[in-house]
C-alpha cells in the first residue's frame, strides 16, 4: 500500500479479528496480519475449538459408560482416530472459512506472514513468497501467547505440548500430564475417555491453582476414581526418552517412585509473545514475561499503538481478548467512552464435571480481607441434576454482607460454563441477590440452582431447610 493504513492488527485470533472487524465497521481502513495460513489464532485452530470438539466426543463415551444407572448398556466403543481428527478439522475449517468471508465482506486486507515492527509506524511481514512493509497510523497488537516448555526435557515427539496433544496421533497406554491447570486437565479428560491410563503431576498443593477448593472437590473425587494417579505438591525432576518409553522421576514431600510412560503432555502455562514482535523498534515496553502493559483504553506506552489479549497478561482467555479488541478499535475510532472496565471475566474448566467461576472468589476475599457471605446449593436439591444422574455439582453465590450485592460465584457440575454467564451479567449490572432470587427460572433446569443460591443468600429458599434463617 502506498499510503498509510488507518490500522494494522497484528494477530488474527479472537481478539485480533474482533478488533479488525469492529474497526472496519467504524470506517477504518484495516490490514489484518496473521502468521498462519488461516484466521482464528490459537483458540480456533489449535486451542479452544478443537479441544472442545474432542471433549464433546469424550463426554459421549463417558455418558455411554455411565448409562447403566438408567438400565442402558452399550458395547465398548470402537474409536476411529482418523475420523475423529477429520470431524475436529471440519469444525475448525467451518469457522476459519467463515472468518475469511467476514474479513472479505468488510474489505479488510488479510496479510499472511510473520509481522515484526521496524519502527513506530511500520511493520514488516515476512512470508515464504517474500517480505513487504506496511505503514500505519495506528496498530493493535494481538500476537497472543505460546506454551511454556520446561528446560532440560528431551526433544522427542512423545513429549507433547497442547498442540501436539490435540493432534491425536495415537492413544497412549500410559499418559503423564505435567501441570494440573485447566489445559492439562481438559486434555486428561479427553485421553482418559479414549482409554489412556492418566497420571497428573502438579507442583502446587491443589489442582487448578487459584480456583476455590470447594469447587475442586467434586472434580477431584471423580478423576481420582478414574485416573491412574494424581500427585500434588510434586514436580518432575527428570524425564528421559528411551526406546521403551519416557522414564520419569519426581521431587516432593510425597513424591512417588520412578515410572515409565508412553507419552507426556507438558501443560505448565503460557508465555506472552511480546518478545517476538520487534517491539523495541517501535519503542513498546515489554516486561520479562513478554507482557505489554496497557491502560483502560488498551493503549501501550506508545500512544498510537494498542495491545489486547494474552499479550497483555492474565487472564489469558479468548473472551477477554474479544472484548478488549472491540474496545481498542472503538478507542482508535475516537469513541469517547471506549474503555475496558470489566467487573467480571468468567473462567471455565471444561472438565467433567465442569468448573466455572467469575468475579470475586472466596480465596481472593480471604487474601484481601474482604467481608463476604456465601450461599451454596448442592445439586442433590436439583430435580434436573437428579434426573440426569449428576448430583455431584454445586452452585455458590458470593455476596456483600450489608447490601447483598453479587460479588462472585462458583459453579461445578455438568454445563457449569453455560450457567456462569448469568452471574457475570448480574455482577456487571450491580445486581443484588434478590434480583436473581425474584427472577423466574424455568423448571426443572440447572439454571434454577443460581436462583436457589440467591434465595439461600436472601434466606427465602424453600427447597432447603436453613435452620430457621430468614432475612
């Protein structure tokens, strides 16, 4: 392009394509730079979407296994890995094709290649067919993050990151999952259902560090019964690749003896890509973790350059990036009220059962000495949960003691990720527990547990006896 582009967006994940689409809708001339052959970034191509497709397949398998409680018995499933990979690729392909069409409809120029800043107003894009330089008035950095690999591990195809695990090249007899966070546990859910004997190792003293322990309890009970082992407060001291497998030894107060695995998944976190975009040439400050600091309008220390999504640090979630992308585009377009000021960003572990939380957690409240009240509904009180044979869930509402304003919530159980949005909305609108308790919910549904938890907070619940507590 001979004249400067209004906006260059570096990275076409959920944050990047949302920013590009919103900016184009607001009349800006936009170029969207993406290093991969398709739009959608990590989330769509090698993250959220393929993993949820495999998790759905895993749930079909486990639901069939557990149908005996209803007097239904299925034969052992025959799993065609090639067909499962094809089905996952079809889902991804449908979405990436849709994004390409949406970009074309908005007359966005999509430039494929690796983008690096060469000055505060220029970006070089390197591709197999050559390089080109884009000159821009504004830029939005949406370059995401990458998996962290532990130093000293062998360069062996049997040692996988999350991308390798999603490729589903085989179902190992024994799988070691290093890291008990969301990504590690989701992939453990998949491989367990497919037939692997799964061992999870986590350095912290709990799974999903940062999640309230009461939410973890139903998940831990279920997977301890299914997995070969779960080792907390333990780290992998050594991993060596030999012909007969991956030989592993551990450190920790309760560390087990050495073991041999067919494959290992390293899922110990992600690192922001701020160190891979030539930020110094543009004068953009990047910290030692690869994170770029931004203000409420997502502006970096360089006034005409914004940053969104994983590259701005935690929480590294696609839905956070999407909302930030829209805000950054609106800020560049001159919309005065364009700020990112989310009170609540939900987090979901798509395990079985699912775990979802949003707003203030009880752990955070204790650490910050914030007074709270909690109200919990066990799903044994839910007709819908009983009818599904899944009473292992619970819904907890966290409220401010004086006003009963909703501050947070935690839900564990089937479909928890679908339920948490109601509470996120309540937090954003400043609702109190009474607002939720007086909203008529359909019966019988799992969504009723949110209403019942609000009624418990208000002291008006009739589905449980609270010992005479009334408000």
